[in-house]
C-alpha cells in the first residue's frame, strides 16, 4: 500500500500545475489509501450500506455508448431487486437520460456525485479516476467499473471498452512500456498495480467484443467474458415500427467530432462518389479545431453542398437523419465494437465499415472496406443496390444486440460469479 502511495505521490509532483495543487492531491490520495488496507486488496471488502452495488461511470451525462452500458447495468440490477448506487462526476439528469436513451434511470437507484478537478482524458484525470473509484468502493460492497478500462484491486466487475493494458502501448513483460510517451510513462504505477496485484480469478472482467477479449487475454493471459453492448431500446422500437422508404441518397456517420476519429476520410470518400450522394456527420463536438479543419477540407474539395456537419445534434435529429439515410459510414480503424453502427442498422441503414476490429463480428464481409477507394466503391454500389430487404436484414442483425439480450446475459454472468439466485 505504502509503495503504491509513494509511486502516486511522485507522479503527482511531476504533473501538478502548482505546488499547492500537488499538496492537495497528495492529501486526497493519502486519505483515500491509508484507512482500509484489507479492503484495498480484497475484492469482497467489508459490509457497506447493506450490500449496496455501485456502478462507477463519471461521464454518465455524456450519453454515449459506454454510458448506456453503465445505465443498462444499473437498471438491470435494480430491476432484479438489488440496491444500486451510481457514481457520476456531475449531477445526473433523469429527464435528459430518458429523452436521449428512451428509458429512465430506475427510480430505486441512488446517485452520488463525485466532482472532477481535471480535464477528462488527461493524465491527472487518470489518477483522479483511480481515487474516485476507490472512494466509491468504500461506499458499497460490490463495485462495477463501467468506465476506467482498467482492473483495479478493489473492483469486483470491470467492463472493458478498450483495454488500457494493450500490446500497442505496453510490453507484456517488464518494463511494460512499448512506445514510451508521457501518457504511458505517467500511468506506470497503475500498470504495476494491475499487473502484479490483481487476481482476475476473483473478479468478473467483461469485454465488449471478442476482439477486445482476445487483446486482454494475449496481453495478460487472464480470463475474460464477452458481453456485447446494447443499443438504446428507443431506437429499436422505432426501427421495428417503421418501414424504411428513403427518398434521397444519404450516407450518415455518427461520431464524436474529435481528432482521433479519422473523420477526414469522409470528404475524400465523398469526392470519389457521384454528386447525387450526400453525407451527414452527426456527433458531440469535442474539438472545435477538428470541426473547422473538416469544414475547410470540404470547402477545398468543393463538397459544401454534399457534406454537412451536425455538431451536438439532438437525439431526435440523429434518429431523423438515420431514418432518411440508406447507408451508414464508419471511419474508425480497429474499432473495438462500434455501437453507433448497430444503432444505424437497427434503423435500417446498410453499414459500410473498415474491415478490422470488433466490427468484423457482426458486419457482413460485403459491407467492409480496406481503403478509402474501396469504401467509395462500396458506397456507390450499395447505394444503387439498396432495397427494403437489405434494410430489414440490417435490422435483424442489430436485434442481436438488444437491451433485453444484454440484461439477460449480464445477470447470468453476475449470478455465476457471485453465487446469486
């Protein structure tokens, strides 16, 4: 315990923006780690709040695919009469959750707010997340981490969307670092912690695809269960109750507007397709610079009338565009699953995705591309060959990722690992 605190203290000194901030962080870290040595290393811990189950997801109000997994887990447990507490960094907005996902947070679920001090996805936020998850564990008996993509000694269930420990960033053997960068080097204490102090056999580790599970197993040799994420039941109901009859040649992409999403591929693909084909890009605006660069590229290629962006579009606007579209284009390479693809398929869109990652597990081969040129060719050919029958086939595939099927498998795995009836 003291060794881990010393490692964390060293990282805080290097990364804090001021001496005062470093002192504040060190005090917080020490207060979190010093009190319960046995609980720190025990997956079952001590009794807390009448066997409360905690679901840890600081970004619950972001309303993305990962957040929906956390919501689905919490609601499933509450529906099975388990006392549940959700830990989020901001105050949870039940009305917005219902409006976006189509189902509310279960009324019996308790919520606890853990305000964040640092910008998301940074190195200081990485350690802030570790501390917040440990604090959450002190307030419940069983902790389910649906956010961190790490497996901590105090968590009982970890849902991995993208494994922090992977062969690209780390070597499986000491000293673990594969391509040293500040972010990877800064997380070294956590790597030591997860590699050496976590007994996977006493925890339920869930992966969002076979692709993710195989990466975890290849890196660590640890047992992992696959639990595909669900898509929002609101979208499923709309898809079931409507027949797709699009009147335009529209291709839709839904993605965070961020620099790592390869969205610059869309204008280049559009440039190689017929002028009758239009493209819509919908997503939460995470990087204004990225949006501006994309708009400049569209203008440079003379595609302003064919490629449109809808930053921070509402859920209703997203659904409306997907209902109008014939095709869905996904630009990411090596996507570990891709819930936005399944959502589009549930609304009858034929998917065009890169031939890699977890997408290969559910998107038929004829809809997968290897290069931008092949993507443009497939969009052109599938647009011409689109039919209501192909739309219905996409819906049938998406039905395999329903909330009902997710909840059933989650409870089966949960009961197996924790001996519940």
